[in-house]
C-alpha cells in the first residue's frame, strides 16, 4: 500500500517517542519511494515543546521539493524538440 504513494513525503519522528517507535517511521520511509526521514532527539511531544524542531525540517523539505519542481518545469520549457 505504501508503494502507491508517489508524492514527495516528509516523515519526522522523535527518537525518544514511545507512542510511535522509530521502527514505524523507518518502515514508512522504506515503503514510500520519494520520502525523507528526519529523526529528532526528542519525545512524542516535541512538536509542542520545541516546535522549531518540526518547522525547520518542514520548511527545508518544502523548499527542496519546490526547487526540484521548478527545475523540472524550466528544463521542459528550454528543451529542444527532437525530430
């Protein structure tokens, strides 16, 4: 089922998270071809106690995904048709 996901996917997980073990995050990452796994040395509630540890990976991921899409579109527009 995970193999059907084709969108770029960010997975962020705390290394001290007892609710969602790292193994689960790793399985998600392995099952989704275009995914990135970011491990944060915090527990499950780091998104409330240290939101920057979640926001920064999200912003970096969105920036990189956008650059890839922009580069691909630019390449399409500048490529010469083949005869």
